[in-house]
C-alpha cells in the first residue's frame, strides 16, 4: 500500500513512546510523526542520548510502526544571514535525528516574511538554505520538506521555493488545510504540489464566523476523499498525518475516528480506481 496514515504527537503530548506506538498499532495507523522542540513526553529530540533513541526506535520497529516524519520548528525567512545559518545548523541536527530513527522526512517552515523584505527575495534565500540542507541530507537518504504554512501557505509560493532549490532531496509537505483556507482550491493545490509532495498533514475544518475550527473528519470543508483519490493517481508513496493541536476531544477518540474514516475513504477510492 502506497498511501499510509500517521498522526503527529501534538494530539498526545503527555504520552510515552510506548503508549504512542501501541495506540497507533491498535487503531491501524502505519506511522507516527514526532513533533520536536515543544516538550512532548516522548523525549525524542536532537539532544536525546543515542541509547535512548535506539530504545525508542526498537519500540517502533518491534511493533511495525514507522517514524513517518520529524516535525521541527526550523524556519528560514530571517533577514539576517547569520540567523538563517544558525537555523540551518539546527535543522541539520534534525536530519541526523531522522537518520538515527530510520525516518525519511524532516518538516521545516518558510516562516513569516520580515518587514522590508519582498516575497521574491525571501524565496531566493530560503531556497539557498533548503538547498544546503538537501545536500546535507542526501547521503543519509533523508528529505527536507517545506510545509505549506505561514507566508507559504499558498502552495504556489511553497513550490516556487522548491523549484529554486533544484535539489532532489528537497520537497513539499502538503498541509491540505492551509492552501484551502488561504484561497486555493484543493484542485489547484494538488496540481501545484503533485510533483514535489512526500508527506501530507490532514485535519478537517469548518468556518465558525471569521475563524476556522478543527472538526471531525467528514464534518468540515476539506474533502479528504478528493485528496486520497488524487494521491492514488500519482502513486503517492507516503503518509497522510493527522495534525491535531490542542484538540477539543480526547486523543483516543479523535485518533479512532480519523483512522476509521481514512481507511474507509482509501478502500472506496481503491475500489473505484480498480473498477
């Protein structure tokens, strides 16, 4: 199966690695995305002792659960080249962490565009940082993925950066919500990211007044059936990872609901594709 399902540890920040992995296995997830740098109880960080990391990896491996991605806080829109360089070095530590855990993907951000800097200028120097990271990651067979987020929520802007890097180990993390809530259709976003996407963030949302609110899968405006259908068309080999930051539901509840619904969507899409 090419399309797999994961969840990010934001949904369970107080869980140990063992509980995270056992829950993923129980609900039929294929992987877990580790969020670093925010104090989650899993304790997996670039600074973590290697022996502890190998113990965590063994728990994942023994249960047949992948580390689908390492979600860092690194971003590269800073106007100061020295600050960008520090962030590049921080991101390299995440590449090494991913390699230790047998993980292929590290999430990074573009960031907010500083005052006095044009979008075109920021795209160029962010691309320079990502190219350096791609060169660093390639020998480890790790990929650096720019998320469609913040100033780069629109998929066109994120893909512009990826094209400027011109590096095979730099790709896109398509958060399916952000382009949509920033004015792109799912069709437009998919067309933009389809040649570069290696990992996806998923969460259904609906409008409440002027705000977007997280909701259960199938109750909002994001058609994950469409997303799965289109990814199947390109033989996507990666994870759709549920990202739920401070959800209103218990972790067990939302993880079960998303898993059951995603598996149903995938089965239906595969049946239609084979028909």
